[in-house]
C-alpha cells in the first residue's frame, strides 16, 4: 500500500479513505448518516444525540455521541437548530434509589383521554429503565395490573416498594403489592407509597419526553380534525374508531421511544438496560401472581369492593365478530402500514394519519348497514 515507517495521521486517514478502510465494526460516515435519516423518519425531530444514540444502539448500529450529533446536524439542519434553541424543564431528582428493585414507579398519562387513549408506565427508580407499559382506551384496574404491574414482576421480580399517585386505577396493583410484601428483599419500608402525582419525580421526568415524541403529534392531528368539524367526538362510533386506531399508532411510537430510552446514556448514572441487568433481588414464581380476573375476585372477597372488569371508549358499532373482521380487512387493505402513519405524523405531516382515521370511520359505518 506504500506505507512507510513514521506515516502521519492525516496521510493515514487519506489512505484509509482511498482504500475504503475502516475500523472493524465501525460504521462509515455515509452509513451513519443514512441510518440517522431513517431513524429521524421514525422518531421525529425531538431526539437529540443521547436519545438518538440509544435508538441506534437498540437497532445494532453503534457510533459515538459525537458522531451521532454531527450526523443529526448534517442530515436535517432545521431540526438540529430547533433542538439547539429549545429549553428543557425537568423536575429535580428528589432521592436516590440504592439498587434495581428498590422502588417501582407507576403513573398514567391522560393527555389524550378525550380521544380514547391512556398510557400507563412502570419505571425502576434506580436504573431509570421503563420495565412495563400499556396503552388502553380508558384506564382500568385489571389492565394496569395485568399488563404493567404483573408483567414487570414476572419479567424482573418483586420490588421493595411501589410508588403511585392517589388515583383509584392502581387499587388492584396496590392490593397485590401488599399481599406480596412478606417476600420483599428489604422490608424496612412500607410496601407502597401514594403521593401527589407531581411528587412521583422519577416517572414524571419521562412524560415530557413521551408527549413531545408521541402524544402531541397525534393529538394535534386529531384536534385539527375536530376544529374542521370532520370529527364529532360525541358520536360513540367515532369515539370507538378514533380510540382504536390512535392506540395502535401510538403504540408504535411508544415502543420506539422505550427502545431508545432504555438504551441511552443517563448523565452521571449510565445506561438503563445495563443498570437493570440481573433484575430484582427477589424472583417470584408465577403462581404467586394470579391473572387479573382471579386477582379481582380475591380483591372483592377481601375488601367487599368491585372493580370495573372492562372499560371501552365509545360503543363497538359491530353486531357480530364477522362484521368486525370484514371491516378490519377492508381498512387494512386501504391502510397497510400503520408505522408509516406514525412516521408522517411525527414529522409534521399529519394528513395520512387523519385520512386513516376518516377511512376507519367510513368502513365501520358501511358495515352497520
């Protein structure tokens, strides 16, 4: 290759560029910029270098924060400038959790409750890892227990303390946390704590990120349809259709966000996925974690109170399962890729998502006659 002893770094870089040589496992500048272009299309304009690096790492594309930052600036300068000028307003961290499994924070986000979407998340206080989440039309004790609390415990083990606000949607999860309290690793603190939502600081720090990256782009699209009088949110069929599609599309964005969040570096702490390795100190056999229906039965027997078993936003317009399946088939023929609906909405192009909402309503009404 014509190399001689004492070759300078600039000359070495020129030769590497000429022969297309690179460090094993290192993505080239063009490859990285291509990956960032695709990632921005999937995540929108809010992800900065840390979250974008986390998102790329979760997809097996590894590059330094410095290179990711340069690629973000190169591929979309307007997004970069908006992020550079943006202000962050995050709550201070009020405590330190000593280890993974000490404190589990659960909270709900109802920014889109008027459109039939409620998001519930569980996050570990030490690592900051999002360990479970669920999107539902209306907040429901049984769904939250099964898809968030129970799912987290089955996957990672038993936390010493569960922290929630004073909402009634967590009654079943708190009830089961109390029943399992004797199995905890450290039993010197109460098995659960209820505080004002604004004091549930660990999880409150996540919601602004979720709202900017997922909630607000979809909400803006729906608000516009209502303002233009294309949507009548008093109509129960419209409610059902809007909720159904919005939950599905939002789930795509939420999963992308969670992958990025759990893989990004938290300043002064580390990467949530790595901090969470090994799970909780206490692993529970699944027989100690009954399903939601059985847990609700035990709750009723011991407290005398009933919990709502199923919550629906609007009214299911279909008279039979066959009608519903036909409508779903027609809709998916017209809208084959729900991921692309989110891609467009998060990149300030709401029309495909709006058109899909109207198409689902139209298909559903046709099946009624």
